[in-house]
C-alpha cells in the first residue's frame, strides 16, 4: 500500500479516537422533566409536537445569542436590509430581528401568545419554514389554552443548548434519545442510527481512497438520502473537518418525516450549511439533487418498507417505475426488487449519486438485500449488477441489538467507485457480530453498543484487507471479542441455476386405486376445459340462464358426460396388468377410449398421467430423436457458482444421490426471453454460511445432568418459598 494511504489510515484512526465520551444525560433528563408537565392535555405520543420545536427554538436562540443585539440594531436601522447582510452579522445563515428571547417573553406573560408568534415570525425565512412545517403556532395556542405555555417557556429558557458548550455530536445524542423515547412504537423500518454505528461507518468510509480530502480548500460533498435527524451528515462533517479544517464540506440530505427533517435542517443551518440542500422529500419519488454527484454517500434507509402495492406511499410506485424505464440513465438501472422492500432501490440510488472514479458509500441494511429473491428476481439481478460493475468493497456484519427499535442483525455495505488496486474484483466479508459491549441500561431494543476501541479494531481489520481473525478482550464481558475477515473473488457470489431431473419412467395400470386417483384429480373435477363440478352445479341452478351461461352449461354437460364415459370404460377394462412401457400404455388407452365424445390426444395424455406412477423399473421414455425425456415432477434446482465446473459439481453433489440424473441449463439465447426462457444467472451473499463453524453437540448425559441440577435448584427454591409463606 502507498505511503499516503498508510498516513491517511493512521490519521483517521487517531482523529476518531480523539473524541471524548459524550454525556448528554443532564440535558435529556431536563427535557423529559418538561415533557412530563404536558401530561393531561397531551397524550404521551404527542409530547414531541411541543418538545421538538421547543428544542429547535432554544438551540437556534442560543446560537444567535452573541450577535443578537447587533442584528436587531441593524434591522431597526434598515428594515429592508438584505437577508445576506443580516446573516453576515449573525454569523449564521439565519437570524432573528425581534428583541424577544424565551426569557424576555416571560416578562409580558399576559401577551405571551401574541409575542411568541411575533418572535417566530421575526426569524429568517429558512427558520420560519421549520416551525411552519411543524405547525408550531397551533401548539403554542394549545399550550396556552391548557395553562402549560408559561411553564414550558420558562424551563426551556433555562436549558443551555449553546453550540459552544453543546456541540453537534452531543446534540445529536440528545435528539436521537428524545426521538427514540417518543417513537417506542415506531413503524417497522424506522430505525434511528446509534451514534457509535455512525462513527464506525464514517471511520471506515474515510479510511481508504480519501487522499484528496486533505487538500486545502477542497470541496467535499456528502449525501444522506434518508437523513433522519442528520446524525450521519453531522458526524461525517465533523470527521472531515478534523482531518482537514480548510475543507469546504457541503452536506446534502433528503427526509420525508417532518419532525426529523426539521431537526436536521436546524442542525445543518447551525453548521452554516445551505438550507436548500436539506430537502423535505421522498427519495423514492424524487432525486432533489439531480445532476450533483457526491464524494460520499452514507445512509441508513428504512427496512422492509413497501415501494409498490397497497402498502406503498402515494405516488411512490408510479415514480419508481417511471425512473426504472429510464434504464442506464435513471437511478434504478439494474432492476426493481420485490415491491415489499425498497432497500435495494436505495442502494442503486446511492451508487448513482457517487462521483465517477472516486465516490464512496456506506449503506446500512438488514439481511434481506444479501440473499432475498430467486435467481431471476429483481433482487438477485441488482446484486449481480453491483458485482459485475465491481461497486462492492466490503460487507460488514454487525451485532444484533445495536439499534433502538429493532434487535435484528445489521449489515453495512461499503460501496466504492475508487477501489484500490488490491481490492479490484475482490470483496471483503467482515464478521463483527461478536464485537460489542453490554449497555448499563437498555434503550428500547438497544442492549449493546460498540466501544471506541472496537471501532478502531473493525476499522483496522477493514484497512488491513487480509484474511484471518483478531481478538480483543472485553472487560465488561470478561471474554474475547472475535472479529473475522475473509476475502473473495467477486465471482464467488455469482452463480448459474441449473436444473437436475430424473429420466421419465412411468408404469401404467388400470386398477381401483388409479381410477379413484383419476376420479378425484383436478383434471376431472376442477378443469374448466373439461368439467368443473362447482361451476356445473351453479349453472344448473341458474334459472333463467343467459345465452352465455347456457353455452357454458352445455359445455359442462358435455364435460360431465365425457368424464362419466371415461370412468365407465376404465371400470370395464380393469386388470392386474402393469404396463412397463408407458408408450404402449398410452396406445392402449387411445384404443379403448377412441369412441368417447370429446376425446383428444392431450386429454388421453392427461388421463394416462393420472393412471400411472413413477416407476424406476419402467422403460425410460424418449422423444422422437431418441433422447431421454425428463420427469418434471423430479426437478431439483442446483445453484452452481460461476467459477465452478458444472460436470464436476454434478459428479460430486448430484450423481452420488441420483445416479441417472439429467441436468440442463434452461435458457435458449436464440429464443425470445420470457418467464420460462430466461437466463438463470444470479447473485447472493450467504454471509453467515462463510463464517459458520461446526460445534460438536453436547453429550446427552451432560445435558441430562444439567437438567437434574436445575430441577433440584428449583425444588429448593419452591420449598423455601413455602416455608416463608407459612411463617
């Protein structure tokens, strides 16, 4: 590896470890003490309607505190002063021209509603839009109506949220915890990203291929297309600025939850970011930054949320399908996944936004994008596209119970358009599921966290780009945390789907058993082209019947007579003779059924099938060219890696079990592609399979002994409890 790369890697690790532990417990406790005062007029799930806008208001007020008087003075002097002029005085891309603060509002309590509305209206347009989005003025009225406004304003006026004392990371922790508590019953897929996971992703994202970001004045763009409260944007901004204080970091985000968008927008404005780059919009419906490519894309898109069908949001499916029709010029060139999960759409969107030749991305997912869907499914074809384009650098498996609203295992896709020479056509799988620390107190479903030392460990394993495992002792767990790394050629995950069949060998017999099988078969009871019993009964009871119904009834009558005649003749021809040659059996059926009204070659074939059974001693059936026919009921799908020899695979995996197996690749490139004639080439990442280690089962005697010990312990506890109750 280059000297520049090694220096950059060392720097990012040092920068990342330089962060001090964050303790926002005091501020969080105060916020929730305020929230508790809302009990009565507000239900718990509506506390956020008041608390979130008040936090934003107080945060912005604290930020403007130093320049407040200068801005007010300048505005009084010239009430038509340009926005840029006032922003320049405030030191932020926003301002407030009134003399009010939360504290001063208390001085005129009888007019607090009117004054507070005036205070909000005195903000710059970008801040006013935040409060309008949150419909805060209606909450002010409601608070006053229920005698809560003065108390809430007073308590928030005492809360220190100044950016100089409460930085963006600490503020992020506050917001995440507040939103988590207000969203205990959040919909599936709304998983707010813990800060240590964001740190890890940012650390890995910036650990390679980032020499250019050290250049003075370098413009660096970062996108989160499901930005939530802006945690990922804030963390990546802070990391980059520490690495290069002179860098011009431009942050872009899209979010379709109004509360989260408002928080994110406020935080970005405090960071002097352009409000136009933080959009309230659904990424599936619109790319708000079309034409702008990004140096970095980092996101935690929602899991298991539908983009199509009845569960999709308004207009989402139409927008997605329209975008897909653009082909290589759209955001979804590789195809569409199943309508029930949009994760792989976000993945494609991320890749489409990454700068050509140097863009990098880190995307959180659950297990579904790794292996969902069959060979020809949209999911499989999207994975195949990402592999063939060589966009995937690494996949990292993280521990369950890291997120607030889900306890499932999480994976991080590291995407790249600037892979190092060593990583070309390679994919690194990192199993970090054992790398975690227990939390002192659970937060929702979050019972585990990743320590700073563990972030360093995972980053080092990633940058080492080598196979093996590393151990790190955990004082809290009193055991080693083990991380494993494996490196594969990208073709390892590409496969062809072959079909293995047994030769068609059927013997025929006309017996009580086979006649009964035919009598109850779908061919004889529910085939609309022959006879459908329920349809016939319905039509027979219809009086009067329309011309259309009469035609259908007469057809069913003919079908009924056909089945009755066939069964009668078969009963007359019952015997113990078994036809080992299926062709001769079909010929015999043709002979005895030739005079039945409605008989056709296809019906003879269907009847013969029902009167026959698979028989490995029977004559192998062949086509006109003398090639063995296959039994479609014996089809077995074989997934064969692209870099694997098919003949060898079949000899090793199939023939030992089915010696007479016939295998085929069911695709004819000379014919039009269809659902039945489609190239069976796909991709999957069976992540856990590559790290599976067989463990010898415990001896039954040991298990039984343990059971007896537990039983004795329980018996003793029950006896102790009985003695206590008697006394």
